[in-house]
């Protein structure tokens, strides 16, 4: 199975939005939705799901996860300490507030975040994705540290936060998720991941697979995700 | 169960894009996707699915259906005789061409359309939706007539094409779909529909339901559609 480098991952995204004519709204919707289905599959009994979102597109995926879980009837809370500037990210946050989902949009004291984590049965890690460069700055490392301290099962989107996209958790201060949902193609770092690994985002055209030599498995029937 | 008027349906859409901060890209993606899942559920063995798309947002939903069915491994063909002018609709068509899906973007002779219908096992009717006012002009009525003549099972999105949105098939020249997938809330006309009726589009916030007195059933688990 082909695992992609950081540069390839970024080039694939660029191809999605240029040659493939996809919009970010579309793919973020499908990416986040597939993660929501994975979370539901494994943790439908959770009394609360905390979704921790970063300022970029990985965080955007997380905002979409929160909305879909809400519509599945789950109890969700969102922590997005720094909201990205794009219109889409701003609107995704507004959607959550409109739905009445508790959404914190600025940094909180670590004790407060610890409490948010402790009151949740599962955490979705949408902090950093394929564009991340180690190390995280101190403020975001504290967010990662809170998630680790909580000992809650974590579902990471695309890349476990704190990990180098290619080399994995080289600094030893990244998350140890229970579940990883890779998007479009697994990144190199996921070769060192020993938890439950899914592929989501059922929208990769053949011209992209061919160009990058992807060898993703075929999704079964109309499933939105596949176990790797 | 509450069935909405044409004016209510249009007002609900307006509320989605203003107060609810949704983008058309998002909701069209989710609407089309839910229809694709219904088609797959009922017609996964179809050798070919013809998707007939109009120039508006109902047509856009159809373009999304085509893409998802393609990713489910189904053989699809698209007839969109008049492509809407919005960037989104143009991009949705480009996506289909990029995927290698046969997509006809101008009016063809009725014999040609008859042939397209005859070579398909099922037809998705995405011609007209909640904004439609009877009667269809002659050119589009011919498209409807071809679908009727084909005797193929039809899956209509939101409103069977040719029907008055409130009064149903008053002119007697509309489609008689096997399946109707209502979006967000069933329209008044669907009270006279005796086929298989689903509700799709799992994205209606409580503030919308409350404002319009919707009494939609609760979707089961993480299902993308529900039988009415």
C-alpha cells in the first residue's frame, strides 16, 4: 500500500482543487462526515464527544464532524481555540453555534481544557493535519498535553496531532490515538501507527490515483470508510 | 406530518443560507449523496443509471448523485441539456467529465434521449425541484416525455418533474416515479404520491424545524435517509 509524503499529500490536495474542480466546501464536508461515521460506529454510546479543532483545514474537518454527530443525536462539545480566517471555517463555526453546540473559540486555561476532556468519553483530534511541521508551538502543545493527560480514547483525523507527517511521533510528545482516519491516502507516518486505521474521503478520482501511484483498497458497497 | 408549500420550501432554503450559515456546496453535496445512497439501496445491480439534470439546484443535486454513484462503482451517464450558470454547477459538471462519466451538456434529438433511457436500468430525475412552476416549456416537456416513454423506474429528487409543487400532477403529463426522495421536508404534492417515499438531507436544524412547524421523523442511527 502506498503511503504518501507530506509533499505528495499537499500536491494531491492541490490537484483536487485545480484539475479535479472540487471545492474545499465539498471535500471538507465529505471528509468530516466520514470521520463522524467512524466515531458513531465505535462510540455511539459516548455520553459526550469533545472535538478539538485547529486553525486549518484539519480543524475544519473537525467542525464538520461535530455537526454530523449532533445530527446523529450525539452530545458534542467543540474546542477551537483559534478559528481560521477563511469564510468557510468561520461559517462552519457559526453553524455549530446556530445548532446550540457548546463551542469555545479562544484559548482557555489548561485546567479548563482538562475538565472538558475529563467530562468527555471520547475526543476527536482535528488539531493538525498534513501541513503540520514539528514542533507544535507551546500553546498548541499544551492542548495536545491535555488530551494525552485525559487518557480518553482519541480519534485523529489524517495525522495524529504532534506527529511528524512522515516520521511519526519523533519528539515523543504527540497523541496516541485509538483510531486514525486517513483522508484520501495514508501519510507516511501512519506506517508506525498500530491502532485502528481507517481510510475515509471517498472522492479520489482515478486520475489522481494514477498520477500519485496510490494503491488504496476499494471501498465496499456504499460505505463511507474502509478499515486498512 | 407537515408537508410544506412552495413558498415555505423556498423560505426554508433561504434560512439555510442566511441564518444557518450553510453554503450551497455543502447542502447540495449532502442532498445528492443521500439520493445516491437510496439509488444504491434499491438498484445496486443496475447495469446503467441515467441521471437527467435540469439547469437549477435540483439538477445540481443530480450531478452530485452521479459522482457518488460513480464512486460506488456504478455505471452512470448524465444528461444535463442546459447547464446552470453558477460556478458551482459548472464545477459539478467539470467533475463528472474529469471522472470520465459520459455527460451530455446540450439538448439532443428525442430519439437520442429515448436511446439513452432505453439503455439504462433506472433513471434519476433531477430536472425540476421546489422552484418549478407548471407548465414545463416544450423542450423540457419532451425530456419528461422521453423518461415516461422509457418505462424505466424513476427516482425523483424532491418533486417529480412536471408536477405542481403543491397540487401534484395536475396536468397529467408529469413523471410517475417509483421512488421520491424529499429534501429537508416533503412538499405538499408528495401527499398524492403513492410510491416509495424517502426523506433525505439530514441537516435541518431545530431552529428551522421550529420556525416552520416541521414534524419530520427522527432519522435512525447514522442513516442518511429515512422511509416515510
